[in-house]
C-alpha cells in the first residue's frame, strides 16, 4: 500500500482494478462535508487510507472545481474531528481535463477519531458509527484507554457532593426530559470506574473534595510581586480545588491583585481589572484543560506591575502550536475535562480560546498575548502597556477612546480625510464592536468603548 503512487492508485481505480475497501474510498465533491468528515475519521481510526474527491459512484471523473475552495472546506471538516488526524496536503491530478484531489489520511495508531462527537471506523468498504462497546474494546486492544479514564487512587466517597449536585443541576436543566441520576451521570462522563468504587483521574480533577490530596499536580500557585521583577512578594495563594472551583478562585485572586483601570458611568466611578475577565478566564481554563498531569512541575501564575504570566506544563509541539495560533484548530490534551467544563460555561467553543483572547485584548487597546514554549512548559504573557497604533483605523480608535466620542467631522478635520473615508473607518470600528453609532446624518456621533 505504501509503495503505490497516487497516480497509480487513481489509474487502478479508473480501470476498475481497485475497489473501495479498508484503505480506499472516493466521493463526488463538497456537497456533503459531513460525509467527508465521517470518511476521514473512519480512516484515522482504522489505520489510515486514501480519499479521492471528484469521482462519482460509478468512477466517472467529475472534478472538484476551485482547488483553494476545496482546501478551505477540508480544513473546516478537519476542525470537527477529534483528535484531528494528520492529513497530507492534497495531490491534484488532471484526468479527462478535470481535476481530482487525493488526500492521504494517517492512522492514529488505535486512537478513536470522532467526527462531530461521533466515533467512526471502517468496516470493509464502508464507514460505521462505533458503539460504546466497540470503542472500549478498541482502546483496550491497543492499550490506549486515556489517562483521564484510568482509575485514580481516590475512592468514590471522596466526591465533593456540592460540586456533583451543581453539575447534575446544570445538566438536568439543559435536558429535563432525560434527567440524570448521580450514578449514571458519573458513569456516562467516565468520572468513576465501572465497579463504582473509584474515581477516574477525570473524576478526581473535576468533582473530588481536594484533588491535590491524590494528585499534587492539580495545584495552581499564584503570586503578586511588588515590581516588574520576581523579588518582593505582596500576596500569594495556593489553589487546590476541583476544576470549576479552582478556576473561580484563581479568577478572584487575579481580579483582586491586578492593576485596575477607571471609567465613569454618569457620576459613578467604576474600577475594573486592566485585563478583561473573559481573557483571564480563558487563560485559566487552558491551564486546567491542557495541563500535562503526568508532569510534576507546578502550574504558576505571576502578577507583576507591567504584566501577568501563566506557566503550565503540557506545551504543544511546534506544529500543534502553529495550528492553534494561525488556524484556531482545537487540540485538547484532556478532552474529558473540557467536556465537563463546557456545559457549565467554563470553557469556550473548541479552538476559540486564543482568538477570543486576542480580540478582547485588542478591544481594550492591549497587545495580543505572548506565547512561548520550552521543553514541556507552556508560557503565556499578557502585558499591560497599551498597544502602539499602526494603521489609521487604530490611530482613530485610540484617539476616540481618549476623547470618549467623535463625530465624522472631527475625524475629517483632524486626519484630513474625505467624508466617505471617515465614515468607512468609523463604521468598520462599529462593526468590530469597538464603538457605537448614535444619531443620524451630520448630528450623529460615535461613542467608543
């Protein structure tokens, strides 16, 4: 299989020498992206294979149309796969004056691949949804039961009942027709073992009384320093709680110890942390969801006069980091913890964490987060200094924030612009949620956030 070239593969298909099977499949085009996603997930689960796009069921060459459109759509499909399998760049071949695209999908070595939350595998020449029993059997056969699903040393009676009741209430509010009991909720979410005696690692982290009693890596150390150097401590806090409470307690410490900015609503003076709460929450969720719990190095948050730093074990490799930063592709080291936090609104949509942080920081005039990694350590820094405007739109935004409100005439006069250009820039800021437009025609004004 690995010695055949793409050209030979397609020629053998067109000559009816190759039929659909465990390693070969084809589809007409992009009209049904879910079908493509299911095929890719099935190949990734079942050892890999080749997917040709642009062939009809009877192997007539239909073609794919625009190559860039196809690449973009396949990227969208891949973002719905979990974990995202490795897929080679497409090979484009010309047949009968039409273009066929061929993708090679690499198998995940026994790991189950899901498309939109449903696991698939190949059964001879077709794809099939996997039952829970088939998934477990597959993982056991490959020795790949995830770390989250493995039994911890914490007994079931170590559950934080208040936390369990909170999750049950939220889940049952969302789906009152299928209310869950504590036991079926715990088993469904793999939070305890099948014999109901032990918490899994997932259950330990999310709903135990004090996870650090059994797994010290669940702690987060927070420190506030007096200057921009790690010398004189003003305050410190060691957080060691189940995941949801851990995030909330760390957020409270940050809000109390970060520098504040002031603004007025009427005659009332309002103080807020210099960094938007949504950014802080997302950074904290990432520390919990993406941590490498097999690494004993501590999770650390350090607050200085000019920045805040989040340090965590579990750094993605270079290629993964590039995908996260440039494409927003979700890569979850601990998918079960993410799934636990999502229904209680502690985690954003998959892959949206970094884009949300960038957007929110820009909205308050701060630079994007600085992200670096060294060995297995992921390091995220957010600086408090305002970003230097680079474009005319940014210059007007910064000036508008200083003055609180501007008219179109103000922008025309100060920056020597025509009215259509000034209106275009101001309306762009409104569309990005950075300003609001009030009034009509020449009496209107733009109020800045």
